[in-house]
C-alpha cells in the first residue's frame, strides 16, 4: 500500500469566485489549506458533480463495428498465444470517456473473445459474473464445472461467479464470441476474487455433446428436476448454462404472432422481447447482470426511453437505426453499442412489410439493472 | 347461523378411570358439569388425540380403479346434465375414513370430470386453486380468462384461484380427466369465495388452437416475456396454463439418460422426477398445491419415505406395485391412490431391462406440500 | 388404522328432487349406489356447502365470561393435579357449533391455564405454535429452552413450535393466564409432533429474574444483537420471548397522542393498535398466529369490518360493547369472544371524555391471518 | 457530454517485455495501434489489476482526528455561509489514495457537518441514502418530511433516499455531527437524483419536541403500528428516524451482563455489538448502508478479521488501539478511521478491570455490507 507517498498532495482545493461559492478571501484560502492538510474536501465545491439533478454519465454513447473487432481479434489470434497468466484472448470495449480503461460502461465489461482451431483457454474461476453470447460461428465448448456446453449462433451462456470454467475449440475454424462481465462493478466495489484451475481440461471434457448436462436437467419449460433439491436458497445464478437460440427465436416469434392475432404479448407495437431468467427462481440470470433479447418487426420503432444504469447491445440480425442520446447509427450484424445511464435510446428497424418475421431487427442486450432493482435505485422515464 | 339450537348440548365430558386422568370423584363430575355448562373442554382429556407424538391421519390409504371411475362417469354422462348450479359433472374420491365427504385427504379434492360430445361446462371462478391432469383422451378445451387451452394425454393444466374458466368439448367423443383442488383445505380454513360467470362462452373461445396463448408467452425455458412486467409481486399462481406432455416426457428421459451416463440427475437410482413450477418465480405452480411427475425405470424401486401432508397419485403409464402404510396394490393406468400424512410409501415398477425407457412406471402426484413449507411445518423421514 | 371397519358405509347419497339437482329416476338411484360402492361423491350434491359465494363459518360468535373461567379453573386447581400425561391444567373454549371439540374457531385454540402455588408444569415441546397472554396476576415463569420468562399482567409471550418449555409458579398465589395455539389448524392439516422433556426443571431455572435473557438480547427497538448471526434464514418464530406491557401500553398511548396532535398514527379515530412482530424480520410473531393489541379511546367506535380467517379476543381493560355478526355483548375485563371467518365485527368503548387515556377499551386479539396472507387467501371488507 | 474531445487518445497501450505478456514484436505493436484506433483494450495487459486473487483496495487505512475536524468545521462556521446551492456546511474525509476526491472509501462518504446557532440548512432530497451520528453536543433538529427529529450525543438518525429534509439549530451553541452517505457508490453506478425543496422550513417544524413522531410510532420493541399497513412491500429504508442512545447503551450493557452471567450474547469475549435495523422488516436500516455499534469491555480485544467491502468507524467513547492493515493508532473520542475492503482489522480497549462497563471502547461503524450481501458478494475471513 502506497499510502505514504500518495499522501503528499492528495487534496487540492482552489477557491473560485462563483455564485454558490463562498467569497474568496484570505480566510477562505487559509481554511482550504487546512482542509488540504487534513485530507478534507467540502461538499460545497463538489455538490454539482456528486449530486446532480439526474444521472450524468461519465460514459458516452459509442458504437463498435463488428467487422473491425473481428479483424483485430483474428490478427491477435495469429500473434498472441492463449495461456496461463493472460488467461483469455479477450479484447474489451473501452468507452471513449472512461480514461482508456477497458470499461464499456462504468459497471460493465464487454469483449470479443477469440479461439484458434484446437486451442484451449485454461481453467480458472472468479467472483465476477459472466456470460457468453454468440453472434456467429460455432465449434467452441465452454466447460463449466466439468459440463461441456456447446456454443452456436444465437446461444446465450450465463456463468455465475466462482464456477470453474475453461474453453475448448474442437474444430478446424477459429471462433469469436462476446463475453460480458461485471468486472468494472466489482472493480469499483472491490469485491473480486480469482483462482487458477487446471491448466488442461480432461479427456472426458473434450467429448463435445450437442447439449450440456445443465440443459438436460433445466431446459424444460416450468419443470424443475427434483434432484436439484426442493427447498432452500437457490444458488446465486442460473443452473441452466445455455439458452439455445431455437427457444429464444420461438419465443419472440410467438409474441409477434400473438400481437398480430390481437392479443398483445409484445412490449409495444412490433417489439417482442424476452428476459433470460433463472429457472430456479425466476430471477435475473446473474445477480449483477440482466440479459434480454429484443426483436423489432420490420418497419417498427420503439418509443424513446431512459433508465438508471447502463446497457450494452449487440445487433444479432437485421439492420436499422439506433439512437442513443444525440448519436444515431445505422447498424448491422455484430455491431456493439453502449447506452449510458439516464440516456434516452430508441431503435428503428428497416422499413418493410411488418407482417413477416423476416427482416426484423434482432438485438441482444445486457445491463446492470439487477443491481439497481435490488437496491431500489431503478427508475425509468418515457421521453414521449 | 344455527348457534342457538346447536348450543343445547355441544360439550359432553365423561370422567373415566385411566392413568393420566384425574381420579373420578363427585368433585370431578361436578367440575365436568361446570365445563359443559360453560362450553369448556380440558386439555387432559384430549391431548392424546390433539397432540400425538407424530401425525396420525384421520385418512387411510386407499386405491380407486380408473376402470370403475370411467364407467360411472360415463353412466353419469348419460343421465346427469351439466349446467348452472351443479356446474360440473365431477365425481370426487371420498376417503373411506373421512365421514363420507368428498375429501380424498383432509386437504385435497380429487375428482374425475366428464364431458359428453359438444357439451360445455359454464363459466365460474372461485378462490380454490385447481388443476386438470389428463390420463387419456383429448378433445376438451378449458377456457381460462378467454384463453382456450387444449387438453391431451399427459398434459397438466394449473389454474390459480379466482380466474374465470369454462370447459368445452369440441369433438364427437366424451372425455374424462382428473380435477385436483384444495377444496377441503379452504373448507376447513373457511377461505372460499365463488362467483358465477357467463352461461355460455363466446364464439371466439370456441376456436380451438393447438397451443394456448399462455404457452406462446411462457412455455419457453428460462425466457420471460418482457410484456409481463419486469418487477413487482408475481401473481399467486403460474401464468403458464398448460404443461404439455412432450416437455414432461423429455425432461424425465433426460434425467434417466444422465443417470446412465454416470452424471446423476435422478432422485435415486432409476427414479426420475420433475416438479411443475411457476416460470415467473420458480415457486410451486399453485399456492396450496404441489404437482410432480415421477418415472420409475423398469425394475427400479423407491426407498420408503414419509412426510407431513398428504398426496394423491395417479398412474399415468406402466404398471407396478405401490405400498402405502400397510397396504399394497398392483396398479395400472389411471388408478388413483392417496398417501395420508406421515404414512410411509414406496413404489416398484415391473421387473425388466432397466436400460430402456419402455415399461417404466409413470406416476402423476399432487400434494399440499406448499402449505407445509411456507408455514415451516414440513418434515420428511426415510424409513430405511 | 381402522380403514376396514370405517369402510362399511362411509358414503351415503340421497337423490333429492330439487332445482339444480338431476331428476330422481331409477337410473340416478342406481348411479348413486354405484358411487357409494366405489367411495365417490358427486360435486353437484355438495357444491353449495363446499363452494359458497363467501365463507360461511361452521363456528358461531360466542362470548365466555372470565369470571366463570376463573372460577372453574380454580375449582380444577384443587382437584386435578398437573403432571406428565395430562401435561397442563388448561381448559379450552369449545365453540358451540364445532361439535363439542375444544376449538375456539376452526383453526385456533384458546384456553385458560392455571397453576397453584409452587406447582410446576412439566417440560415438553410440540410443533404447535403457542403464546401466553396475561390478563391478571403474576408469579409464574415460563422456562423456554432454559430461559426463565416472567409473566405479569399485560405481557405477551410467544413461543414458536418445537421449543422446550415448562411453567413454574414461584409464589404463594395461584395464577391464571390465557394460552393460544394453532392446535385445530395443525390437527386438520395433520402436521403435529410432540415430545416429552424433563419431568423437572433444574434449580438454575428456578431462579426467577425480572427479565428473560431473550429480552436482554432482543427487546431494544430496532437493534439486533450481532451475536444472533448476520445473515441467513431467520428462525420460524420470534426470538423475543416476552413483549412487556410497559412497551405495549406506551406504544398505544403514543398513537393516541399523535392523533390528538393532528398527525394520524391510529387505524381510525380513537383506535390505536399494534401488532406483535418478530424483531428479526418484522414478520408475524408466529408462522400461523397473528397477535395484536387494540385500544379504543373512551367514546370511540370502530367501523364494522369482516375478513377471511378467525380471531379470538380478550378484553384486557375497560368496558364497552362488542358486536360480532348478529350478536352484541357488553364486555368487561377478561371476557373472551370469537369472531368467525367473514363475520362483521365492531367495538364501542364506554362513552366519556375521549381526550383522556383513562377508560379506554383495551383488547388483545389473535388470529390465523398469517396462514391466509402467506397463501394469498386473505380478503377484508368494510361493512359501511 | 465531452465525448468528442475525450476521444482523441482515450486508449494508450504499451507493449512490454514481461512474463505472461506476448512477445514484443512489430506485429504486436501494430496490433496495439489497431486496438487504440478502435478503442479496445486486451484483457492480458489488465488482468492483474482487474482480476486479482483477492480485493486489493485502491483506498488505504487512514485516521482523522476529531479535534482537527472540529477546529476546521468551526473555522468554516465563521466564514462559509449555509444556503441554497452549497446546501450544507459539510466537510468530507478524502481517502489519501482516492485522487483527492471526498471519498472516505470507494463507496462511502463521511463528513463532519456544522451548524451555527440559529442557522438552518435548506430543504432538499436526493436518492443517496444518508444518516447522521452524534458524537457530541445537541441542539439541532433534522426535519424529515415535516417530522422534527432531535439530535443528541449517541443518537443515530437514518434517512433513506428521496425524503425531504432540512436541519435547524434551535440553540445558542454551534453543533457538529457526522453525516454518512453512499455518495461514492451512487456516483460510480450513476444512480443519483436530486431536488431542491423549500428554502425555509415552516414555523410548525421549528417546534422542537424531545421525540420525533417516527419514534412515537416505531420505537417500541417488536411492536408495529397497525396504521402503517399490514401487508405489501416495506419502504426502502427504516421508518424509524432516530435510534436513541439510551436504547443502544442499554442493549450493549445487557449483552455484557449476559456474558458475565455465562450466557453468551456477545460476538466474542468482551465484545458487545448491535446492528441498527429497520423495524418494519428487520433488514439493514438503509438499502446500501449498514450501521452498527460496538462496545469493547475494558481490557478486551477483537480477533483480526477481514471482509469484502469497506467501513468507516468513529470512536464514541473510551480509548484504545486500533489496527487496520499495517497501521495502528491510539484513538480517542470522535476520531474517525477507514477500513478498506479485505483489509484485516482489530481493536483493543485500554487495560483495566473488565467486569465494569466503565472505560469500555465504544465504536460506531458503518459500511457498504448490504450491497455485498444482496448481490451475494460478501465474504469474511478470520486472520487467526
């Protein structure tokens, strides 16, 4: 701990002539020198920044093109090895106004991870809650506690903190996917633990079934395996390690079909959406991360809305226009963008016949909403 | 209220010479007359019945043969009309030791319901929580709040209290199924409300889709429709109105397959089981009723177990031997039996090759377990 | 189990000519004989009783005079010994329409218990949740898990199920108090376990402090002892074993004072009330029993109200008129009365100057409300 | 939003020759330039900082002397006015290694607030959860939603977010106290809202009772006012606005007395402690802040312990030695110090006769523990 040297000039106060500030006088200057000496900072110089009328994010809206991410990840695939120490070939989004740190938002990490044919990423575990989302490709299995979970386009794989996990590319093609974690949140709250596991997964874990064991137990709607225990506290995160695309796609189509039949079912006209939930208790799939999938029928648009907390979106399919704060982008498959706290956002899919599912704008989303809800800090506002 | 006439001789005390009882003297007799006069009963004459060392059920184990139920229901179908007042052509199991009342156990109602071709059962709602389970046949739709839910062999349809519902037989065949409710529980606790609805359901509700709207919204594993609201108290019972057989069957097969592959997944060897749960919160499907499905692989048997609270089972498929307390029955499709509180029970499927799913003993079960769990009165015991 | 003999004639069906009943024909008679043979009862003959439009209690409103209870208890004190087997000299209220059984309501037990000078009641434990309430006198200590809890006028002592407990009269006077339990509820649901403990409590437990250890730990408002553990499931009932009269009285006075100062705080004009709660989690003091204390300022009256579930009241002080259903009684200290499910009730204290706390009508109340709330069966209605 | 200019060089990557880092080659340099261009940062250069084996706090242990705080606050009292805009004469602890910002720890704000005789601090409200703790003096009332809450030595006043509040010094003496808030936590998660209220409180609120209305309703142990509503979600924070010193002191003395009598009750020998809890639900008094009071009997010491999350302590009485990480301080009344995440800490009170309550070391503590617990990130470890 570098307390001693840091202590030299950690507090620096400048008396400024301004409304709402005390008059600049020699007495005030003397007071401020006293504050500095004793490591104190008055509220009256900081209140505007610390206690604003509403959240003013340090993050900014920003878009990353999948094409560039993919290209750089592949470049890294050829020159940066994967192994113990670096642990993963993961390359993270750095929000332009968060000091060059790999923070997509103040609480969320989003990265492209890349494995070359036959490569493994070594086993480890950490308290950070994580998930994978696959926008394209296949061929990698994530081995979680010995259970090999395949990854294919559209699949969502949550992985609650402190589970051992490794990755294994069983094919002859490289594969890319998106990792989402609460690394920044656990970094600022200082909660994180990390342990190395086995350097190599076992032979049995290299057998690569089409369905994980967790799915055999838990991927049946509304059906809980009795062997999971009937009472007691559920585990912190979902026991279901993969949410397959076929289910997500069917759920979204069903909502749009209900809407067309006049029975609602969508969030707003043309806007179907599901939340990935823990089948054990219906809660968010991870304690600190919410994950959702949104489908906007051709020609539909969403009403601008803002909420406390931040989100990262990835375009899964289709194309359209996304507006976040004062930014607008035309987006296409794989593009990633962030919505900072209390920043209005809306989407518009490409015009076309809205009575077909084709050409819909499909968006994967994750956010820090569970943190806000459980602490009663969540708010939303429609920006009519 | 018939208080006055009931009051004449409501309390009758007899002084008996017995260990643990006070000596029979004129003074005791006088005291007992005083108690009777003032409507009082001492603990010391009642404690054996009211506070036993463990539950001693007033109910007894009993088996009803589906064949007889089916025959009598069909007979009733030809002479007893369905309509307002009687409401349903439902014929309930009366446990032999519960005073001739239609109580399968002290808390549970179980009945066969029967609808002739083209018949409707009128709309009503009640606070009693209910479900339907279909052991054979098809052709009836239960219309719940305007949502037409088809019923086919193996389907489980929960229906939480206070939802409007009617039944409609859209085919040219009669159909039978099992109704389970908490009628006795709500009768003894005096909680029940009832309201008549429309005498006839609308034309739109006579359209009979293969999937209910509730399934379109909720029957996707781990996926919650965002239109259902993201926060707040979930509704009292499951929003999913049908748990289709295909899902239940697949879940059970998956467990047995995991077991054979050496990964557990079953409750005990050869014994797969699922609980029907509310996808909104993972809780039991109804506040007062737990429902489960058990599959016992060919040649397997369960360890005797007892628990507080009572259950009703229906054999769905296969055959085997069931032991409840000191009773044993060879059972076959459709047979119903009760397990009273704290009575040991076990099952054995027919011998045969256990590595095939064929010939397994399939049992549907419902019980009052949620009441016991939420009030912290649940206990179980293995009878090695 | 007496299944065989009970089975002889357990079901008896009579075909009656009545609206809503099927026509009486030989075929119907034959059907009913078939039902009897197979132990079946149709819904259509029972629906009026089992599924009424609203709860129609089998219990009736009734009042027991404390004077009579006290007299008979004292009489019993002289001729009925207390000891192992009979366990307690407790004499229970038997609702006039509940078949002469010691059930104050279908779910609640209420009894006067009486200990002679120097007497002990032996140790036992049971799953039934219990409490003591003291309307007069002092001198008995209830020893719960080795903690000696004094009992004085106005004190409320909850005692969650499965705690060892005994009573000890340390004085030269007999003492009476009221026991409340969920005996009928656990009897009908068949949940109950019972165990004998030591025949005699130890010498250390005969030391009779003015405050129990549970109060030293838990009777400080809003303050939890850290030694009680900081996380995890709270125990089923309150860790606080005595709610002293001084606190209850002060809380009620404070509410009336707030009301007089124009700041509300009461339930309705002149009507102060508190609920006894578990300081660990704010829940009801027992899983199946709610306990409250009501103070009605001189000259005030309550608005008639009804609710699902039943209550027992004891007049603690003052006098007034109580109306339950179509019954009205002028009540005075110690009198007990029951309010059956969905029966309107209201109270009126004696006229007088309402700006003084003197002459208020003080009522202790307990009910089965937690059962109804946790199962979502609770309803209330104002009867304007 | 200053996105554009920030964007110039937000990411800066330096390829370094180090174990666990990829070989420094022109290709790697080119890759890093590509990352910078696209606002990307690889995991392998950051993992040591972001995913350590255990929390390594950016904060350091530090002690602030009350004497200096008091002196500077008084100095400020004479030259810095209190009013709209600056809002409060609050002077916050700035942890020496948190960049000169007024953050005692990464999540917690702690400040001395000071009001001169007759002064008011204007009304406002904010989502930040707050409390006051009074180490000395009296004379100020905090007016929360119109309820005037007096502040005296030893009192703890929680104030959940979004409640209107103002302060009013009704006496002829200045008064100082400590404010604790979750300002840093809400700053990093970007949750905060703020609104100005009335510039002046009303005449009725200048009446300064000895007890707040919230205490009249809620400061009775285990007793809930029925007027507060019997069901539904409790409010986010405690309805009890003051935890008076007399109660806290009595609770601590009771624990030590129980320990001396051989009945436990303390956390460890000589160490009594209480947590301030919400009487409505037993939860922490604020959603994001835990508050406790610890008393260490004369001559006792605590076992070193560490936990995730950070704390701020204030010495309330007595003196002793505090050890936090590699720092040790002899502390006395009013001194404040911080314990960063996962830093071992222990206390030792001055030697002396431990069988007297006199001379005990009394410590007030607050922390961010509720955030960690609700997100399942809490861990503790005894450092033998």
